C-alpha cells in the first residue's frame, strides 16, 4: 500500500480477507484477476495502482 499526501482515494482490499468473507457467505471457486495496472502522477511522486476482478459462484 502506498500513501501519498495528495491521494484521497481507496487504499485497496486485502484479497485474502475478501476471499474469506466471500467464502463465509457461501461463495465457492473464488478467484481474483488483475484487470489493469497503471501509474498516476501525483504532486509528491508517482502512484502505482491496479484494478482487479473477483469472481465467485454462489452455492
């Protein structure tokens, strides 16, 4: 997780915690795929970020 002074967005999800939560609510075959990786120029440097998809089947 990167912290930038001028970043006011979301700092991300812990994929293991999200998977456990989904399995708790009866999703199976949960998997993640990184859909996009990018960089954003900020006042105090460059912020690397990614977007992911999570897929699961409801039991």
